[in-house]
C-alpha cells in the first residue's frame, strides 16, 4: 500500500508542475467509485467483477475555449469473475453458489482531451484519452491449488505488468461555489494489449480422467472496465492585473 500511495503522489506532483509553471488557470480534483470489470478470455467472456477505483486529475481551464487538456493518475481494480453452483461430486450434494474473482490491481496514468459545455448553471462534458496501466498485484495466488489440480485458471506467471488502452466517457459538473464543483461521471476503459498472455501447455494430466494427457490451449485475456465516479473539482484561477 505504501508503494501505491508513493507512486500516486509522485505522478500527481509531476502533472501539477507544468500547469503551475505556465502560470495559467487550471482545475484539479479527485474522484472514485464502483467499477464493473469485464474480460475476454480466449474461449469467451467471463462474468462481471464488482470492484472500485480512485483517481486524481488536473486539467487546463481556459477562459474562452471549451476544449480542455487533462491528465489523471489512479488506482483501478480490473478483472472478471466466474460464478457457478458448487457440487460435491462424491454424493451429489449441492454446496451453494460460488464466485471466483480474478483481480488485477493496476496503477493507471492517462492524458487526453475534454470538451465542456455550459448548460444553465451546470456543465456537461465528454472526454477521450489514451492510458497506460502497471499491474501492482493480483489475487491469482489464491487459486494455485485449483491450477495444480488441473483447472484452467490464470496464474501470476503469465501476467503482463504493462498494458495500454483508451478511456472515454462523459459527466456532469454541478457548482457548490465559484471554485468548487461536484462531479458525476460514467466512463469506459478498454485495453488494447493483453493483461494475461499464456501460450498453450501440452502434456497436462486430466484430473477427471487419470492417465489421460491433454493440452491446455493458449489464453489471451484483455480487460474492459466501466466506471461510475463521483468527486470534487477545484478551480485555481489566475487573474492578470495591468
């Protein structure tokens, strides 16, 4: 956790400095909320992973233009889940519902363009940007026993640390004062690279057919994350006096 916080504040400082040195108005803030994680595995999509995220952002604040350049850094849990009914194969007893979650805890840095439109006393906006992620940790070691027993679950051995994609979405700003606004935002973050990249593995013993060998097919896992964010936006306005 300490490393995550340190990385977060270092990136935030680096993003703020260029705006401050240019002596121009800018806005900054923090936002977070629930995430819906999706993944496309080689043989199909998984179930939704309910997770969370938090981000800090900074953006230009021009007096006239509605076009804004933004940068943000955050902590995002990406991944997916498998939900199924657990049954004791010995006696056929139903053991209830089971959910296996595959969580990738990622630090994310993004930059892009935002368009802000005033509507009455509020602001509506949409944005588009590029993004890079670094995987800090996963929970895949929790399922090592399953992998040893022949189930085809991901392992840390094939996790790619660096990934990239795009971010797009829109939101609503509602003012609390001249310099503070609330934010409600909906966004979507598809990856273009593979979070998990495993080649095919031959000569694996089939746990359900002792003595039978099989080949585990390759597995290419890609993240798709939808996020709902609420937060605060603070305006730092520079006024020039002749």
